[in-house]
C-alpha cells in the first residue's frame, strides 16, 4: 500500500464520518445512526482538517504516480477545494436552514429494507436522539437574517419531517416491531417543532432577496463545476442554447 493509497483512505474515512448522510446514501451502513458535529466548533475543525488534507495530497509529486493514481489524486483534490469553498465562503449551513434537514432525516431506516428491522430501528433511535442537539447547533450557526424564499421553503420541509416523525410510533407497531422508539421520538419532535417556531419568528426580519452574489456564484461554478467561463458569457451561452432549443421545438411542432 503506497503513501497515496493510505492518505486517500484516511481522507475518505474522515469525509464519510463528517458526512454520514452521504455515506448512507452510498450504502455505507456502518455510518447508520451517526450524526456529524456541525456546531461552529465542529465546522471550524472540519475546515482545518480539509485544508491540511489538501496540502498533504498536493504535496505528493504527480510524476511519481501512475496515470490513474494521478487522476484520482487530482479528482480528490478538486473535491477538497470545493468543500473548503463551501465551509469558508459559501457557508450554506449559515445561510440555508434546509441543509440541516439531511442531518435529521430518519426516513431511510423505515422506507428501505436493506437490513433486519431491529438493526434499522436501533440506528433510527440513535439518530433521533441526536436531533435536539443538531437543531440547537443549527439555531446557533444560522445567520440572524435569512432569505425569505429559502426560509419559507425550509419551514415547509421541517413541518413535513415532523409529520413523518409523528407517524413513526404507529408505523413501528404496524410493522410488528417490539422495541419502542418513543423515548427518542418525543424529544426529537419537540425540537423540530421549536425549530420551526424559531424559523417562523425569523420571517419578520427576513430578506426578500435570495441571491448569493456574482462573486460567490462565479466561485461556485469554478469549484463545483470546474468551469472558469465568466458569468456574463455563461449567460450568453445559456440564452443562445435556449433560443436554439425553442427554434427546434417550433420547427418540430
């Protein structure tokens, strides 16, 4: 096992531990029930680790690597740069309450039969027990003034999650599950309801604009899509493509 393989494995292990929801989406169910520390301190710690990881990764000379290994290194470095931008500049967790919804989503444990029901319920209870702390962190990290369109959508999202959670005890009974999750569900529900109430209070001071600004958008396109085309030219290309598609639609009608 070469140095790059060891480093990549370490970086990925830390990434999955810091993004357990994404890990579960990938089928890595050793991360079931786990919730990352996305408090202010936790996010600062993650930023520091990713910065260190990127420096270590790019310090490996490309000429010493096989072509596939060099590609993998560059691909992972691209992802790390994007995460640094997300944490240090875009700051989605401070701007968008909906980002926090993934941290408390327990629906997969009930909707997907990927493991025995008792195993899934144990993970559900573990994650549900963490929901009050997750939403405490969210309330502290979110900026005082949020975008009204984003805020209103987030309120609907969290109300929907609360409605789903209220149905969980009966769903477990219907599934013949003997173990109760009431002790974890009740505080989680209270925390979601309180969070929704706080978001509703923030509507009073919410801003009607939801744009992130040209500078952040340009960086989002650069780091997220690897596109360095200026925004003005991207808009022109989009409008040209739209006009072309409209002509083709009319011609084929």
